[in-house]
């Protein structure tokens, strides 16, 4: 529609936000945001210190089992928190945790190993409960149920 001043008048509905567009939900930022792992790898946060003390046993064990620490200079396009000084300088880390990666095949092999150990333990418990009994607390396989409604017990 053209008014007296030769300007085109548009509908108010055109000026408003699209009805199919949903407002964005705000979520608090995570302090453990991490870059996406490269193909064939998994990322995992591992403990480097606890209560202000270095946990060298945990880090050494993880490194021996196939993990490698992820350096922040591997992701120059992003600003991930990194450790500024000490033996883990330059490694992505926050709050006593450092980011590490492990090859996918090692991670799957590890999962299978622990699943097998868990299954073996469950099978052992199910197959031989008498082996776990203690003399002060014998295991009885005699199971009975008795329902009484007050009064004295009569056999």
C-alpha cells in the first residue's frame, strides 16, 4: 500500500521475529570445556594434584597406560585454560586437572579388559557363595518364609 508521501508501508508482522525461531537458552559455561579429540583418540581429564599436592602416581600411571597430555599450542584458534608454570606448563588444565588423550583402540581394549574382570567376579560370586563365608557368619542356603499376624509363634 502506498501512502500520500509515496512510501511503501509494510506490515508489522514482517518486522517481528520469525515465529519458528526459538529464543536461545542460556547455560552457564563449563570450567571443563575441552577441544574435540582428533579422529582415533579420546580426551579425558585426569587428576594432576589433590589438596595442593602433586599426584605424580596418578599421572605416571596414566602416561604408562597410553595417555598423553594435550598442549594448548595444539589448538591455537581457541583459548582453553592452560597451566602457566611448573612441570605441566603449556598443558590444557584447570583446577588440578589436566587434559589427556588416549588412542581409541587402547581405550576400547581397556573397557573390554575391565568388563571381562567384572564379569568373572560376578560369575565367581554367583557360582560359589560358600567360599566367601566366614565362620562367625555362615551362609545358609535353606530359605523359608513365614507370615504371622501377632500372637505367639506356633510350629
